[in-house]
């Protein structure tokens, strides 16, 4: 129902209008009346009426002055002038002020109701229009957010080249350019399977996400939600000092104790990159870091439950000390170090409790996480972890625990000694495969990964680290190089060349060619020169590769 306020200096008119209309039955609320504009103002502030009925000629503040004030400060209020003056000048002034209706006295209750219903319909129409506009704006913002999230996700996943990312971001008014980049990922997960605290859990999760967003907040930082539980931040910095300061903040959140919470937050940090194409590598490293930290937190939570909800922090082995020994210690001192290091386990019950398993598994997960950071190209990582965890299950004495720690150290050193470039043959096969299949429009990273029996994520990471460019950038470079050659050596049309080098969309190919070469295909065919100094497969034998031709 619409609220109505009446302003008139004649008490008889006020009482007549008030008493002769059944307001609620007609769909209105009569808020009250005032004798002049000055008295009406505080009532308007208090009741916020939808419709204001006012006389013109009143003492202290007349109807036109009141209408002018209301239109300026409360533009949603519709104003109906009810005046005994039929003078055209009054009507013209009222219309100039934006008055909805101008009625002359005397007016019957029936006629006034007709006017009020007309004004009410206009209010409903205006509100509906406003609602539809807000919904359209909300949908536009949602679509823009989805488009931005897809762009950022594709950039992190290595699905688009640097030039494509810059081109698409300019359309979204999104600034991707920076001196330094770091990717941070976070996974928010419920620790218990029980649904009894579902509502509180969701509230706690939203607060945790909000707090982490505030810590990573920055006008230059980019964020998107990758899945129901995962957030990704692309942090951008202008100097190494800014980068270090921000990463210190992230690491504090990363190492925060969360034993008292009903949920787990696992935060991964990638390496600092000075080129946009490095965002993909930083993202993969952050996801890997997050994965191992999540395993570690799950292990600690399982131990907490096995101890009925309480344990001393000192029950865990010093992970940082052990990893430091693996990195800088001497294998000749292994037995002496392990004997002292594991002394904290001398009172552990290995037969009737799982505490020993959780303690050693906690240390093992940290060693694996550190190894993955230092030597990202380790093969059969999960299989090795599974085998070591099976070894932990069979431990029944302190001496067996010490023997296991020696084995764990030896495994780490084996990874370290084998961390030299052993991917040359694999990368050679991948590049050869690219040059054999680049002309297929369906060719993808997954096809190449299947060819060398690796996961697409692992191949993408290794390819980027070893070549200084992502898989998709190398594939695009190969296709464009071949297109340049065909433009110079054949009379094939542009759309035919697009098909020959693996693009079924000629318009997309033309735009991409211009972004990469700075020329249209027509300009290149007329004025361009095939650059024989580009690193072609035939000449990579000088870098230790054989010819593909």
C-alpha cells in the first residue's frame, strides 16, 4: 500500500479528505496531515510518504516551495497539487517542478481517488522499471565477473598465450601488466563429515574467505573462485620489496594454527615470476604446495581426533630442522643426526596407538612438499609416498622408526642427485609431436601428454619451466611460423592457410596473425619476409636436438 500525506492550511478540507475516504480499503495508508509546508517537512522525513498532496497558498512555506524542496531531496515522492487557484502560471510552475498531478478545488473524494490510483500505478511502473534495470546491471556485473574469472583461470591454466591474455583483458578493462607476479591459492574445507553444524560452518567459511581476501587485498591484485572450495589470487607488484612484504603476510596465514577450527585452510604459494607467461608456472607451483599442505593438515586433524581432541604441539617432530638437514647436511652424519632427532619418539606406543604413524606421516608429507618445491620434475611421486606410508604402518619400535627416517633422507638425496636435466628426451618427443600434429584444429596439451604418458598438468609445468614459454605459446608460435612460410611460398588464400595450420576459424586466425607479427596476412604476403632466424625445428640440433624434417 502507498503512504499518503496531506498538507493544507484549511482544517475543514483536511478533515473532509481524511474522513471521507476509506484509505486502507482503497489500498492506501493515510500517514497524517499538516497545516503548512514548514510543519509538513519533519513529518515527511518521519513517514517517507509515497504520495504528497499539498495546497499552494499556505503561510510560512507554500506548496510550491515545499514541492521544490521535496523534488530536490526526495525525488521518489510523487506530488499532487490540490489548489483553489486555476491560474495557468501556477500550473506551469508546478509542471516545471515535476509535479505529478495538478487538481483544482473543490474536488470530490471519488475524483481524488482516481487521481491517487493513477499516481499509484505510475509509482508501481517506475519501481518495476527500476527493479528491471537493477537486475540487468546485476546480470551484466555477473557476466563480466564470469568472463574475468574465465580469463584468469585460462591464464593460470596455460590455455591462452600472453598476447591473447593482453588482448582479452583490454576488452574487460582489466590491467594484467606488472613487473612481478605471484600466484597464491587457498582451499577451504570442512574437517568433519557431520552435517549438524552445516549453517555455522558455512558462516565460518565465509568469514575465513573474507579475512584472507582482506589480507591479500590490493588495487592491483586479481582474484577468482576456481571451484566451490578453491580461491586463486594473482598478486602483482612493482618492486621486490613489495613482493617480499606481501609474501610474508601470506606465509603468516599459511603457518597459522587452525586446530581449534571446524574447517581447514590450505594455502599454496607459487614462485615469483617477472613475465606474464610465468603466471602459469607460479599457479602450478601454488596448487602443488596447497595440495601437500592440505594432506599435512588432514593428517594432523586425524591425529587430533585419535587423541580425543587434544595434544601437545611438541609431540610432532621438528619438520623444519629435518628438512634443513636434508638440504645442507652431510649424508655421513645421517645416523648421528637421526639418533638424536628421533629421541622424542622414545615413549611412543607403537602397538596400541596410531600416534607414531601420524607423527612420521606428518614429517614425510613435509619432506615430500619440500622435495616437490625444489625438484618439481620428480616422477612417480605419489607411488613413492604410498610405499613409504606402507613402511610407516609396519613400524613397531624406536629403532625401526630411526631406520625409516634414514630411508626417507636417502630418498630425498636420491631425488636431489637425479634432479639434473632428464627431460630432454621427453621434451624432444613432445616438440616432434607438435610439429607432426599442429595442423589438427583439435590438437591439445592433453594429446601431447598422452603421447609421452604424463598428466597434462605435469607436462605443462615441465614444458614451461624448461622452455621459458607455455605449451600453447609454443604451439601458436609453430602454427604462425608455418603460416608465414605458406604465405611466402604458396598462393593459398588466407582462410586456406588457416585450415592448413590448425585453425578452423579464419577470422580468429587473421586477428592472431596480426597480433603476433604486427601485420595482416595480406601485408605480410606483400611486404613481409619469412624470418629464417627464428628457432625452427631443423636448427634445434645445435642445442642438442635432432632434426624433425
